[in-house]
C-alpha cells in the first residue's frame, strides 16, 4: 500500500472514531431515554445540578410549582422510603416532532412491585430536556 493511501485510510479511521466519540459523549446527540436515565442517575447520586441540567425551563418551572424548588425534590418525594433502586430501565413510548415520552421502570429494595414513571421531553438546541414527569405508580398488571 502506498504511503498516500495509508495516510488517507488513517485519516478516514480517525474521522470515524472522532465522530463516534462525539456521538457517545455529546449530550445533544443523546436520545430521550438516555436523558431520563442520566437524570435518574443524578438523583441517585443526590446531584441536584445534574438533574437540573437535564430539565427544560418549563420543567424547572414545574418543579418549583409542584415540589417547592429543585427538580430533585420531586424525585425525592416520589421515591421516599423506597430504599435502594435495584433495577432501572427507560423505554421510549413515543416521539413525534420535537416531543417524546419515556417510561422509566424501577424496582426498589423497600417497595413491592415494579414502579413506572412517565417523563415528557422536548428537543431543544441543547438536546432533549425533561419538561414534566408523573409520579411513579405500580406498572400495569401489578395493581
């Protein structure tokens, strides 16, 4: 293989690796399920700023209205007494235009049954952001 072809191949591979790296590390390219999982992980780590960064302006306003301040307070209220989260899974329910709904399913060490919580998200210039989330309930079939 000629030196020029080898350099060209290396540049192509480098460009592809850079593109993949950006897709895996640039939040704006992440899907709504990833945003919900990331927010929940921030909640588990008691990282209020991490949760807030994944909320839209409307989401932050909703948290202030319904939970007396930071969005993490809503999650604390939702899962008070639950113990440790044992299983966590996010599933895209719907996506249309710039809006999406994601279902978060969790099981807890101190709660019976699997909990389902629906998150509403909007796509912004900074990627997907949470606008609202319902209180968790027992998942269908467990009531």
